[in-house]
C-alpha cells in the first residue's frame, strides 16, 4: 500500500446515482492501480446541516468529518450531475465552505454525468474553472458520462472505460513513489 488517500465526492443527492457510481468506479480503479486507500461520498453523506451552514463551523459533526476528509486527501475525484448546463447549487455550496488554500496544488480528477452529449463540455466550462480558482491541478483528461454509458448504475461503455484509464494514468505524475499494484482494470 502506498499510504496515499484518494477521496471522491459526488455532487448528487440521488440514490442510486450515476454520478456516485462513476466516482466510485474511478476511485476503485485508481486504488487498485496505485494502492491508494479511498473513500467516496455524495451530498447525502453530508446530511441536512450542509444546506443550513453559512460557514464550515456551522456544519454538524458528520458533515465536518466529510469536509475534513476532502481537504486532507492526497487526491480528489470530483463528480457532478449536470443540471441545466452546470453543477447543482448545493454542490457549489459545499465547495464554497472549503478555503482555497486547502486545495492548492491537489490533483483533481473532474467528472460529470448528464442525460446526453449536450452537456459534455460542463467539465471544461464549469468544473475546470472552479478548481482552477482553488489552484488545484485538474488532470488534463476530464470524464463526462451520459446515460448510455451505464447499465443498472454501473459503467458499461468501452469508450468511457478508456477515458477513465487515461485519467487514472495521469495520476502517476503526482505520485511517482506509488508503485502500481496491478495494471488498470477495465
């Protein structure tokens, strides 16, 4: 095991969720490849205090624990469902509760899901600038998945699996001392 921690956050409340399924799938594959420990969360895991919090100190213990996991992670996987061409407001509120210095220099895999290809640029036009503000290192390959890329809330598309392999490979530049456990599984 490498000792590095990977945290995934899906900006969705829905369960089951294609966004959470995508984030978990990427986290599982990256963990297998590099020996990372990983945890994934969605907005449901943060609980009701997220919507009431004006400041991080206003979050309840459960939500503070999730935010602490996010900021202490060595790398992040961010996933957002696409609503009307952007991320959900409560997801943005979660990100707003994080001090920009806490994500500075952190490698971030950006992902999004949507009903069709119409929203595919959401990762480039919404998520990349958001994490650019935090001076995070968003990896060059972004992952967008539409409904046709899933079967029963599981990644089923070869094209999507290939894109996921590409972005997982890009993590190697940030963790040269992490020794691959196995070749990236499909």
